[in-house]
C-alpha cells in the first residue's frame, strides 16, 4: 500500500479496509508494549528512589561516624587515621554511585526549572548532551562572527546592532543554563569560567538598551571589531581544545564530562603553539575597551549610565580572564619544574 501511494496509484476502498483490519492487530501489540513500558518505568523510578534513599542514609551515618572519630581520644592515631581513610574511600564510592541519581539543583537552576530532576539517566545521554553543548557554542560563535562582519561592512544601523547584542544576550543566558545542567551531571567546569558568562550576560544586556547617541557611535567601531576578534578566537579555541580533550581522554588523563571553556586551562598545554598569545591579546583588548569607555564617559560627562557600567564590566572581564590565565600558567610552570627536579 505504501509503495502504491508513493508511485501515485489509486488505492481502492477494499484495500484500505484490509489495511485497517491489519492495523488492528498491530494496535493491540502497541497497547501491550505501552503497558509493559509504563510498568517498567514505574519500577525504574521506584528502584532509583530506593537506591538514593540508601545512599543518603549511608552518607548521613558516615558523617556522624567521622565526627565521632575526630572527637574520640582513646584510640591510637594510626587506627583512627586508617578508619578515616576508609570512610573517605567509602564516600567517594557513594558519590560515584550517586552520579546517575536525582539530586538538588543549584540556586540558579532552581530559579529556572525548580526542583525538576535534571540528571541524565545514562552515560550515553550525558555524552550526547555534552556534545550538543559543544556544537551549540561552535555554531553560535560562527553565527556571531558572520553577524559582526556584516555589521562592520554592510549594516550600520542601531536596530541591527541591538539585534546582535540581543543574540549575544540569548547565547550567554543559554550557556549559563546548559552549563548548570552539565555541572549537575558531573562536569567539572568551575570558578571564573562559570562567572565569566554571567558577566557577559550583564554586558550584552546593557548593550541592548544603550541608546543611539554620540557616545555609542564613537564606541561602536571598537565594539564591533572586538566582537569579530572574540568570535574568531572562540572558533579557534573550540577546534584546539576539542583536539586536546580528545587526546587526553584517549590517554585516560581527563574526565569524560570535561568540556571546552572560554579561557585557558592547565590541560591545554599539550601542543600549545599559538592560542595563548591570541587569548592574552583579547584580554588586553577588554582592558582597552574599559579605558576607551571611560574616556568617552568623561568626554560626554557620563550622560548615560551604560558607559561607566560597560567600562566596569569590561574591566571585570579583563581582570578575571587575565589573572586566571596567568595563575594557570604559573601553576603549570611550577608543576613542570617540580616534575623535572624529581
């Protein structure tokens, strides 16, 4: 029947009636399979909750036991240390078990989705979500790169500029949500590289509502050129960091849920030949943006609050990015020296 329909043949009523009767048997099988699936799902949720309850109980008792041991003065220090080590090992084992069980969402994620369980049920689902996150960053970076180039050469109008800033606002807001879900599912991104996106949300939002005035038009060429450079570096980072992560995971030296970040981290040293200078130049450009905004603000007597606000946000980005990268470089160099001495 499907073949006849594809080639454009007319299907008789009798054939349709026969097809309907044949579908009746398949429908009964579908009903049975659905009942079986729902029963399995109910059993799965029940087992999951029971497992979580057992782990929570173990963790609570281990905490009490650990506190009791620390307050105990009668046992020898060696015996106490040995038991405390065993407790820590047990806690790590329980933490590993709990990676696929429901847990409380962080404050930011609770504001968005409440206490809905965001833990992905399988390793394959976690990897798939992480890969979708990486692709999302890459596609958005390419899109913003093309958009910024068009704004510099073809679309010199405040409406299009506001649209570009709104795209960046949406992008960074989406990243904060996606990263929160990744963190709940075991990703180890933390520190400044998480805060960086919240600062970028504030910066993009401020740009959206900045009016079309002389101060804005004076800063626009700097902002758009910087946007092109930033998007280009983000695309370079994606390909470089993805290659590093792939090699390190293959060697078993990185966690499978680790991901590329908008900055420089210690695991990126292998094969590093070009990326660090581009990153430092981008950081210094952020400092220049802050300086340029302050000179514009002084020139126009700070008539718009957006000018000093953007200057502060760019300066915050510079400080966070520059000093975090410097700190990572210093730590890595110290580790290299220590390894050579050993």
